[in-house]
């Protein structure tokens, strides 16, 4: 519902919008359209602009942290709503002079990383690999901490989780099929490269390399002997031993491995880049790591916090000034 605002407030909003439009026009004239689009103004919340770039960062952050649900459009809508709520939360905290210190944000991020079996540098690297900057995470954590303190202090809401609740949810986690052991084959690839030459010469090179591959097979006495078996043969590329999940391998390949024994070389096989051998080093299982109980406890706390905060946020949104500059199209990018 649109609201009539005071002259001063309208003036400041108009100024913010004109500056944003001016910047967008300047950007479009000087840089690619994709970058201009990323700076497009979507919403103004209490004089604070939210752009496409902000939404994209939040979508990537939610995806990386495992918070995303639904289609691409739904994830963008959720990200935009999160950003709107954060502006309102931070404004509400400032109204009552509630602040959070950088060290407290650092501590919360450390707890978040620990709950995912990561260190903070590992979490930062994971975010970076997804194109997410740490400022996006820090702002999310800041808004969450501020609002939690507001709920306890101003709204007198105290959220706790009993050990029995954690145990019940943890038991549910352990039934997840993704936590079952995975059968794997331990394989090692050996390539005898063949240069890109004429077809006639290439066939001769393949034949010569196949003879060298058979020499390796004759000397081979297991994966630990591969370098010794390949000694004296020019240009042999030996890969690392990898664990290949059995359920992701072609059926024919699994049958060949099952009929073979560990410590045997399979091949030679003609590949696009040369003659290939596959070392069958063994078979085993990988047990996915179980989530720590601290992670489950934090999950329950977040769920309860969300239910309580949703009730409060509905009222705060009703009082806030939220002006959507772009509808629909901004969420389907």
C-alpha cells in the first residue's frame, strides 16, 4: 500500500532516486550493459537503495551457505526480501542505539564456519570461489546479531533449545541417505602422449606408444611401482590416485574392474591425446562426515528465531517506507 510521506522525506527519496538514476545512466554510457544492469536500482527502503548487485551477491551467499530453496526466481525473491528486512532491522537497532562490534561479528562468522567443518579462511575461500565478498556475509551477520539482541532486550523474547530437541533432529540427520558409506574404486591414469601430426604418422606413433605401454604392463607390480615400471620410456604422464564413486561409473567399466584384481593395469586404450592405461589400485568406502551437534543446535535456534522474528518483522515492514522501483523483471534475471 502506498503511503503519503512528508515533504522532507519525499525530497530525500527523490534525491536518492535521481542520484541512482544518474549513476545508472552514466554507467550505461561508459561500461557494458551487464555491469550497468547489476547496478540497477530495485528498491528503496527507508532511504537505503538496494540494487541488482546486492541481490546477486545475496543469492550467491545463500547458495554457498545452503540457505537457498526453490527455483532461480524464488531464490532471487527470497534474497531481495532478506535485504529489505536487513535494512529495517539495522534501522530499528539504530533507533534504540543498539550496536554490534566487529569482534562480535568475527566470532559469529567463526561459529558459522565451525558448524560447516571449515575454518574462517576456508569459508572465505569458498565464498570467493562463488563470487561472494566477505562484506555481504558480514552485513548479514550484523543484521542477525542486532535483531537477536533487539528481540531479547526490547521485545523480551528468549530462544532456547533443549538437548532432547537436538538429539531428535540429529537422529533425523543420521538417516539421510547422503550420509551412507559410498563404494569407490581407487584408480590411477597413465598417459603416453601422441603428438598432433599427419594421420599416417599419427597411426605409427600410436602403434609405437602401444608397444611401450605393454612394456609398462609387463614391469608393473602395483600402483606403487608405476614410476619404476615407466622408467626409461619417454614422456609418460602419471596421474594421482583418485577415488571414483562406483555408482557414477559406466556399467561396463565397473564390470571390467570387478572381473580384475587390484594391482592390475587395464589397457592399453587409444585416447584422443595418446595411449592410456588405468591402474586399478584397490576398492574401498568413503564415509561422509556427520554434521556436528553444534550445527544441528544452531539450525534449531535459527528455525525458532525465524518464527519469532517473522511475527515482529510483519509489523516493522508495515511501518517502513518500501518503494519498489522495478517489479517482476528484476527478479527474473
